[in-house]
C-alpha cells in the first residue's frame, strides 16, 4: 500500500515524478545509459539543466535579463547560512535578521562570523509560536534576512514586510508552494528536499547587483559569481537532484503553476486546521494568523496528553508516516507539501474524528 507521507524532509514527491526518475536512473530515455552514469557536460544533462532554469523562470515569472540568476548549489540550506554573509556582508558592515526559529537562529550564528548582526525581533521567549511584526528595519543594513516558513514550529510569514534594504530569504520549506514576487528579494535560497526534489541540491536565486561588494577572498566554490559564470557547471553538479527537481517543476506547471499550488495547499491546510480547532482532543500550537500552510503542528489538548502515543500508533497503523512532532514542540507535525494529495489530509482528519468518538 502507498503510504501517506507527512515527513518534514526529505519529503513526499509527486508519484509520476518518482516513477519517471526511477526509470531514468536505469536507462535514460532509451539511451542504454543510466542518467547518473552520464557526463554532466553531455547533451542530455545540458538539456535538463536548461529546462530546469527555464521552468524556474517561468513558474516564478522572473523576466529574462532581469539580473536574476538561478543557481544549483550543494551543501544544503545550512551552507547558505554562511555563504550569504560571506558574499554579501563585509567586515564591519551590518546585516539585519529576524529570529523566527531554529533555522533562523543558525543563520544568525553564522552571519556573526562575517560582520555585525542586528536581530530586529525574536519570538524565542514564546517558543517561536508567532511571527514578529512591526519591527523597524535599519537603512544601514546590507540586507534583511527572513525565514519564510519555520519548518519546525509551523509558522509562516503571510505578508512580507516592506523593506528599505534587500531581503534575503530562506524559503527551504515553502519554495514553489505559492507565488512569490521575486523582484522583492535580493537573494532567495532553498534546500530542495522539502518541496522540490531529493536532498543534494540547493537552489539560489540572486540578483547580480548584490554581488562583488565585499573585499575578503572568496574561495572559488563559495563565490556565487563562479556559478553564474559557469551556469552552475563549474564542477560536477548534483545531476540527479537537479533532474528530479526539474521533473517536479514540470509537474507543478502541468498542475497549473504556483497559483494552483497555493490554492491546493490552502485547501489542504484549512481541512486540517478546521479539524484541529473543532476536535476537543487536539489543539494548535501557534498564533492562527501565522499558521503555516506547509508544516501543521498540533498537540493533544491539556488533560489528554496520555493519548499521544496511542494516536501516533494509530496513524502508523493506517499508513500515515512522519507525523511525530519535532522534539522542541512535541505532539504532531503534519507536513503538507505540494505533492501530498488532499486524500492524505482527509485520511488524517477522518482518523482524528474517529479517535475522538472512541476516546473523547
Ligand atoms: C530544512 C531546513 C534547513 C536546512 O536545510 P539543509 O538542506 O538540511 O541544510 C534550513 N532552513 C529551513 C527553513 C529548513 O526547513
């Protein structure tokens, strides 16, 4: 039986994408060679990365010659935590960060090694249960770093602040889940394994005027300009993760693009949040206005905590995977990325209702 995959990452991918990727590994388009044993400079992979870049521009409506470049890097989003300040922030300069969770915190820690960091706001004291708003963004900052979706705590920025300085955004866990106005950002980054493809590649979208403004030596492999100049092919790129990401983007396009993704994601999230709010056994963990459409966190209502293990067991017995909450929140986390069908959410909601009838 195919499982309902609620894992936070690596995460669910569209079934037709998995099928086609599996075929390509063994024998790429009938060539007699597997994709992962082919040269990354051959015509096959050249066509793949060109299509990946074209799809990214199309889905995000990035105009040609807009100064934005799509890069395929390695090292995960965690490498971007230091690569961003290394490339954008000179010694003695200041960058502004908003602390909305574990990942934002890690980004802050790394940035401090390269310049001054001003943390404009933090929800840490309330265990990151809301997105801070109304903070003042200093004009002298080189950039403002935000995390659009907090994978662990289940909050998401629903309206980006107006910023007098370029925004750098970690979109790892909601990338391509909704339309994004790219021109509002100086740099966007996202690890592929939450909503796009397998682990092993990180997408960076950077506006070229952000670069070339620091004096320190940048190792070739850690300089964004290397990847711009070589079209992400300075060295051997992660061929397979890029291929699968390209297939996922084909699927997104075929499914109607980012507006359609957003509509589907809103419908799935509403289905589950409505049940969390209506069901006496379960309670949400974050401010309603900041609820994530991607990672839906909830716990057993006070007084019913003893039922947690039992409910988790029942989800597993019913083919649902990955619902145990992160240790810093507890309870449950349902990750409802693009590729999770609504039927998966419906199965979870049905089980919650049935559980409440039996135990409530
Ligand atoms: C998962 C995640 C990361 C870390 O990604 P890696 O690719 O494992 O380094 C960073 N930021 C966010 C928002 C994430 O969800």
